[in-house]
């Protein structure tokens, strides 16, 4: 299993804008910007961490278990993911 280069991930995440994050989330979920803002606020996650989760979810080279392990290490990552899932299943 490859180690995650957290420095590279943090540098990439810090360079994105909220618009970039919303576009990625919209592409993945078809949520409105209002819905996404609410999910981010309710899960108390930073934009950078939310983007990191989206990158993990889109990474086709990693298994689901590897993705979950990585997301569990992101501050408020699991909470954000659960808010997304709960919104999808409504």
C-alpha cells in the first residue's frame, strides 16, 4: 500500500477555491450549492479537508478499505462523508 503524501495533498488542497470544491461535489452528487454549503457547515469540515475527501473518493487506484482508512484520518472526514450519504439517501 502506498503511503499518502500528506504534504502534497495539503498543498493541493490549500490551492483550491471553494468554487472548485463545489464544482467537484456538484459533479459527483448533483447537489445544489446551497445543499453543499449546508453539508460542509453541519459537518464542521474545512474546504481543504472536504476536497481531500473528494480526491480520495475519486481515486480509482485505491480500494474502498484504503479510501475509508484515509478518510478516517482527515479531521471531520467521517462526519462529512456521513452527511453526504444521509443527504443522498433522503
